[in-house]
């Protein structure tokens, strides 16, 4: 039987893919790619764009298309067999990437194309510029011994990142708490109780079952009156995959994290950088580590006083209204929600009936259609998926032409990685031999439909949906024909969040809310007075929230910037220093937040978590133009699509922003949107 991972004539046949297919498919493609690269180097005397670069782009795309469904399945339907097959391939893929990146003959051929080209367009030149940079960042100029060590490090880092994610997933899945006395659930909204009961039934348990999956965990720490229950879940969640808590040492990421930091530092040193933070910035907008630190410290300085005031208000409220003299970490969300309700008479739970999935998703598609001039509809194709809940959609231009497609997998379930993300399934490509449109995986972890009701989203979840769809639009609306610079590929990492954070703004606009909200029972529109309460509460504890994000960003940057081999990672020592500098809320000493910080240890944000705030400056400033001219201003929407979404990584991120906004970004819109007094 044909290996389904080697069939590129259609979308992945998920129902046919087995773990046993993975390694043979990857082995086959790696062998073919090596042979074809060598043949190109031997037979092409004068490499140019068409006889050399395009064939290489096609080779890399085939490998990406085979690996994309494997990586995705490992995240959304994880199993032991699939995990083993996935992990077997990681070092092979890493070794191949290093081998290609250190191939001096290949490097010289790219240089020859760049030097000899006279008729290349800007996108093609940017691809060559990026490629030559990446050769150097792969150690192409290193002596052989150092090249070999670089390859060992890259391979090991790939393995360690996967192990970090696995430990975190296993720790999350391993813990649950059965409740048989409903009084313990006092304060929890009906939707959270219904989910807990449904979870128990699905696992053949009595009563209610609480887990560390976010739709179960967050309502408990936000609403449960039982303080001990809140503490128990907080401790289990905050110590996942660590040396502390109920599963102490069982899935411990401590050694993984230490080894990753050491290897990253060694890799940076091999390439001539003082530390991994410097190496990280080689592909980002920020020009120096000093610029990043000044940016983060400046924001922290602006927010610190207001954050202290917000915490003082919360402490006073808890003491005067509830007799609580000392707030613990597991009390923060609970009493913050009580204060929010007292001050604004609004809660996330109160908003959920107004945001049924059946209204939010078509409404979001309508918003996107009006702003960017596209049409989105569910596909009538018989598309193979990995789970019955998954749906498949198409994006068309106004004349009906197909622009891209995407899968939607919205609900939390066991053996699915937490969080929300967009990933490439297929990248846009147009060469003399091949033509393909982009396809995206759109993944969230919302509460599934319960008790015959549609899935009801919190307003925070609506923002998450818009955020990830912004990434999807960046991938799917690209007009760049080469995978390595189309969509989000090749975009400076501290600009890649621009479209996603930009999209969140529509979740607050009255004209957009008319489209994305409506009571799930009556269809009644969101009342104006409720919308006003939402706006009034929008920046509730905004300084505390900003400081928490800055804590994450500074911690990430400093553990890479200040790493010293003789002292090791000093992970919690540095985290404590950062907290003393910027934080107003101090968690307990056994909190092991870093052990679950998958963005930097299991994802692509190492020494780059600052990108969220950096890009938020761009996104807030970009949206301010819509605030000035109208949120559904077609001309501005088309300009954003043309200058940002369609261009992908084909030009410098700052130049693209200036083409849209007419100037460099200003921080003022971010401060205004965040409610931070200047």
C-alpha cells in the first residue's frame, strides 16, 4: 500500500496515516533530497533562479508537506506509538537541516545566483538574502570540528524541545480530581459544572471530574468558593513537569531546561555571538539586546506604579468585603473576579451566552470579509480529518477565486496539547513545475458543546480565536510564490504577531460585535449597556496584566542574555530577580512556572518572548488608523492586506509597516489601548 505521507496530490489522508508510515516516509524524502541536491550541484554549471533555486524550493516543500501532518497529529491526537515515530525523526530532520546549512558548495551556488542575477524581483532577492544569512547561522563558515559540534547541538536541542512538550502534556494528563459532593463546586458556573460532569461520564467516573486542561482549570481558580480546592488545582497546575507538587519528579523538566540553556549558549558561541539572545536577534527587527532590554524596562517603568495601585485596591477589597488579610496566589483570580463584578457588574461567565460558537465563527468570517475583501465558507469537499469535530473551510476573493483553505479544531480533549495555534499544512508555491495554494491548521482548546447547547465562548476566548485567525490570514492571503518567504515564513519573529494582535481589536468594536455576538437561545443582540460595561472593564487590572507579560519577556531574555556556563541556568534565581524588578504579585516559592513555559523551551520563542509586546506596538498603531477612519474602512483594510498580509516575509518588516502606516510605529496607541497612564 502506498505511504499516504508521500502522496502530495491532495490534502493529507489523516484516516490512513499510521505511526508506522512516519519514519519510512521521512527516510525516503531525506534520501531523495540529498541525491537531488548533489545532482544539482554536479550538473548545473551556472546556477540561476529557475535551474537551481526553484528546484530546491520544491524539494524542501515536499519534505515540509510530509512532516506537517505528522507534527500536527503529534500535537492533537498524541499517542505512544506516534510520539515514538515523531521522536525518531527529529534528529534525522535536524541533521539534514544542519547538513544543508553547512554545505559550502550549496552556499557558493546561492551566492552565484545572487551575484549573477539581473532580473530578479524584490521577493526573490529577499529569499536569497535570507538564505545566505541562514547558511551563516548554520555554521557554514566554521572549521569542520566546530561544524560537527554545531550539528550535534542542533539535533540534541530538537530532541529536548520535544521532550519538554511531552513531559508537560503527560503531567497535564496525569492529574485529575474527582468530586462527589457538589457543595465543593459552590461558586462554579453551570457551564463549568456541566463540563466536569461530562468529563467524568466520558471517563466512567461518578460525580464531577476536574482536570488541568484550561477549560477545567481556569473556572475553578476564578470562581470556586472553596479556597482549598482553588489551592489544590493551582498547586497542581503551577508545578506541572517539575520537582514540586503532587507529581514531583515524575515528569520533571529541570534537567531538560538546564541542558537546553547550556546548548543554546554553546551554539551562539560557536557562531561568534556573546550569548543566545544576540543570536536570536539575528533574524528579528530589534537591532540589539540593549534595545530589547530598554524597551521592556521602559514599559515596566510606565506600568509599575499603576500595577501597585491595582494590587492595593484588590487587597483592600478582599480584606474589607471578605475578611481576607493575606491574598495567596490561588486567591488572585477569584477576588479579582469579585472586584470586577462589583465595580462593573460583568464577568466572563455572564458574557458566554452572548458568544455561542454558532454566531462567533460566521460573524468573524463576516468581519474578515468586510475588512479584507474575501469570502469564507465551509468546504463541500469530502476532506479527511483526524477527529469528528474538525471542520474544513475555504477563503475566496471577491470574484470567487480560491485563495486558501484551513482546518478548524476548536475543542479541548485528552492527548491534545494545550493552548491555541496556527500551523502550516501547505505553503503557497508557484513555480514553473508546481502550483499550490496555502492551507492552515487552526487549533484551539475551547470548552466543547455541553448539554445540547452550542459551545459558548468567553470574550477572552473570542479574542484568542481572532488572534489565531490573524496568523491564519497571514499564511493564507499571501501572494508570495516561494514557501520560504510566503505567509509567516521569513517574517521577523518580533513582527510575526502583528496580524494576530491586530485582529483582536475587532472583538471590542460595536459594529463587529453586532456580527459576532447574539444570545444562544434567543438570538438577541448584545445589549448596548452590556457592551458599555465590557468597555469599562476592558482595562481592569491592565497594568498588572502588562507587568505579568513583561515578567515573562524579561525572564526569557535574561536567562539567555546573562547565561554563564560556570554558573548554569540560574533559572529561578533570575526569575526571582525579574519579579523583584517588575512584578507586584509574588507567587509561592514552590511555583514552577518556567517548567511549563513551552513558548521558550518547546516552541520558537527562546529569547523572543518580548516579541508579543514588540508586535503589539505595531498592531495597536496599525489599528489606530481604523479608529481614525472607520473600523470597516475598505480602503484601509485592503491596504493592510496588500502591504502586510500578502507580502509575508518577502520584504523587511519595518518597511512593510511604514508602507501601510506612512511612518514608523508609535507606542502611544498601545499605552492608550492598555489603559496605562503616560
